[in-house]
C-alpha cells in the first residue's frame, strides 16, 4: 500500500509544480501586458500634445503596430494558460486533445500550456501549412481568372 500512495502522490506533485509554473507565467504576462498598455497610453497622450511630421507619424504608427502585436500575442498566451489551469482543475491536464495520450513531462515543462502531444502538434502544423498553401493557390487562381 505504501507504494500505491507514493504513485498517487507523484502525479499530484507534478501537477502542483506545473500549476505553480502556469500561475507564475500568468502573473508575469499580466504584469507585462498592463505595463505595455500603460506605455501605449502614455505615448499616445504625449503624441497628442505635439505635432509630428510625416516620417515621425509613420515611425510612431509602426511602433504602435509592433506594441499592439506584442500585447495581442501575450494576451493569446494568457488565454492558453487560463485554459491549461482549467484543464488542471478538471483533471484533464496533460492529455492530448487529439489522441488522448499523455503529453510528455518534458514537453509540459517547456510549454506548460501545451494541449497536444508533440506528434499531434506536428501533424496539426503540417495540416495548417497545407491549408495555407491551398488557400494561396486558390487565391492565385482566382486572381488569374480576374485578370483575363
């Protein structure tokens, strides 16, 4: 019986550790997003006070786009972390969405919000890439028909 208790506790300890990692990463990302939002607001307020020439406006627009993209990426990562924490509470964390197999501990430590095992994620990425290529071909074919 003593061995069973240790086995039952081992996964719980693993999940507790991964939960700590997820929650720590969530706190970091929230702080980063809030800081970026404050920076963007402060920059916009500063720009509103002064008059910028065309080059400065263009540069500021590019910088704003970069800042927005960074905020968006961090927000998407936060959503993945929230989903992982929910799966952890439900007891489904660590299982692949596609095949149901257990996601390796090594993968979860590297990417604690992973929802698929390495093989299924790679297959998904190949399928997404193939779909993009098909969409590009359809778009190009449609363009050729429009030109004629």
